[in-house]
C-alpha cells in the first residue's frame, strides 16, 4: 500500500497526472471514498496526464454511467457505479471489455464491483476532518497487473508520500 497526502486540489490533479504517466492499456483504476472526496477531481487530473484534450471536459458520469475520452495517448473510459445495484448492471457496462480492447478505465464507486473488474488498482480518497482542501490518498492493488510497475509507481508519487 502507498499512502499519499494531497494538500490541495492542484496536488490531487498532479498525483493523478503522475500516475497517468505510467498507466498502460488494459489498466483499471477503482476510485473509492465518500461523496465529495475528490474522485472526479482525480479523474480530471488523470485525463490531463494522459493528454486528453481540454475540449473534452471531465465531469462525473453519475447519470450517463460512462464517459469516453479518446484524445489522449490511451483511450480512457470514466464510469460511475453509484446508482447501480447489481453486478449484472455493472457487467452490462462492459468495462472489463473496454480495458481488454486497449483502454484505461477509471471507475468511481468501483469497490462494489471488484469481482466483476478483475485485476485493479484501488485509489481511496478521504477528506481530512481538519483541512477541507487536504486529502489522504491510499493506493493498493488487487491481482498482479501492477506487480512489475509497483516500484516505479512508488517513485512517481514519492513527493506526496505521507510523512
């Protein structure tokens, strides 16, 4: 597990962009945390790090369920599972299939679908009770998809490691 400390929205964007620099096609990143913790803000920074055009505004796909951003170095799918209630509904979105076809997939509230998604990186974002702009970001993995890049990931985000 890697524990990071974001002291601002800009830090959250920079952390996500740094992580995007080492992401590969077929990666799935699950974002968890309370409402308003910064999951969509993380995705916006990630998209910028992938080189997604500024014309492709990143917003929460709460009602459309999945947004596609395909102007970066890797196609990116951004899903929000908050309103879904069954694994069948989640499977119908085809998130694993999008990843298998060479995209990177970011899934807000995806911790409810780990058995459908397979190997994933989990990014948990928690607000700080004492500082409304600060966030604790915890990175962990399920499966082996990041085994060969784990040390590289640690180096990439080392400036934000929680002290």
